[in-house]
C-alpha cells in the first residue's frame, strides 16, 4: 500500500481570509477620497442581528485594533478581528453599481442560510 504525504502550499497558508474585488477596491478608494479619509481602512466583521442571526459590518476606521489581521488590496487596507475569521474566511467583497441593488455584495462560503432580503445570515 502506497501512502502519500500532502503538504499544504505556503501560498494557501498566507492567503488572506477575505478578498476585495477590483470593483470594491475602486469604490472604496473613491469613498475615502470623497470623504477626505485617506489612510483609513475598511473594518469587515459581523455583528449579531437580523432575522437570520448575523449581519455584516462594513465601516471605515482610521487604524486597526492591536489584535486585528490587516490585509491590503491595491492600497486599501481591510481590518479583520480574528474572532470573526471563522465566519468570514473565504469571503469576497464586491461592489456592484446597478440600477437595482447597487452596493456591496458579499459572497461568503460559510453561510448556511440567509434571510429573504439578503442582509442577515446564519453559519
């Protein structure tokens, strides 16, 4: 019987827990400039609430907290509290500029169900 040892790729271990699309980066940069908040970062997290249990938290902050993981995407910093990582790991944040439904959209592989309006979720 042959056995094979698989070693995880160092790239996978170093991959960010969350990603921003090009559209999200462009929109965030525009918002920071328009609001004279150059140097701020985007806090991405969760909070209790909504009909499914959790909702996303997206807000600008001047600096990360000491415990935060910080990811940078083309100059845009994202602050992630490690306690939220298990709920958000693998998530992709996109910005869609559509007539109906314009705004940030989050693809989260950890979501088991979400409410009809799409603003809250459960894992």
